[in-house]
């Protein structure tokens, strides 16, 4: 599943029009990992990455299965990037020009 981003480009309403850009799975996973450098709850992840709850859970599950994030339960249920995930972000972010947080 892909998610969409809206960016302004060219003339339209008040001089702006909107083009929908779609993210591929690699970009979505990199966005998710870039938001887990500190323990973060699922709700906060989905708001920051502009994904639905179902999409967020699907990708977090895949990232967890690959060993790129770990699920924490203390003091609350959250996700945190692993060293393997950090290495993945360093490699992929350079290719996609994704800002690391």
C-alpha cells in the first residue's frame, strides 16, 4: 500500500495547484524508522508519517520482523529503532535524500 503526499506546484487556487506524490514502501519504511530514534507510541508515528493505523501496524510489524525496530512495553507500549535499523536508515537516507531526525 502506498500513501500520498500533497505538494504545491504551478498555478491554481490563489496561484497554487496540488500534485499528489506517492511514496513507495522503501520510503515509507525509512520515514517510520526516522521517527523512532526515541521511544514513540504508534499514534504519534502514524500522525508524523501520515499513514492510517492499519498501514502503520503493517509496516511496524514488517520492520520488527526484520529486526529494524524493537517494541518496548515499559513505561508504555512504544517502538524504538535498533542498531540494524540505524544502519539501514544511513544507507537508504543517502539514496533517497531523507533528513534524519
